[in-house]
């Protein structure tokens, strides 16, 4: 079975565009400031890193529900690293995530397993060629 997701983009002039997500949100976007774009708006590069970060978080929540982990909080900083080849093509080589996970009364191994499954079953992380590295900080509250 195949499921379809969609977005629509429209050029607004200069280095500006607007994206309409199939799920409803509408927002301006631009290239990064270093590539003749504008500050303070979504860039394709930001969206790429955010897609990995948000998808892994949603799959982690899914795994926590299945493992009955008493999750207190989850936050995650992510960075995408790109490489520029001699022919000026650019590729994201890796995305590193630093989730901070706080859970109540659970063992670290189950939380680590939930995080592994989140990465394994993340549609976005599984669909890209970039390496995805997860370096968690796990806090267990009694």
C-alpha cells in the first residue's frame, strides 16, 4: 500500500517562497543567508534537519507507548552536516541528534531500546542517505 504526502511551493520574488503543507501549515521560506537568502525563515536545510528530528521524536513516543515507559520529558537538539564537493554539489553527510530524555522509574536499557526502534522505524531517517547519529542523555527519576 502506498500513501501520498504533498506540499505546494510558490515563488514570491527574489529568493522568497511560500510552502503549503498538505497537513495545513503555510509558511515563508528562503535559501540560507549565506546562499543569497533571508534570515528568520524556514530554509530547505532547516526543514531537512527538522524532518529527521521530528520523525525520530514521534517514533520514540510510539515506542514509549508500546514499552509503557513513563516519559516525563523529551527535547532534542539536532545538527545537520553538509559537505561541498569539488563540483559545488552539496550533500548532507550526517545528522546528529542529542535527545534529552527524562523518564520515571524505568531502566535505561528499555529507553535505549525505544530510541533504537525510533531510529529504525523513522520514515525520514530510514529514507535518507545521510548517517543519523543519536547521542542521548537519559535521566531516570525515581
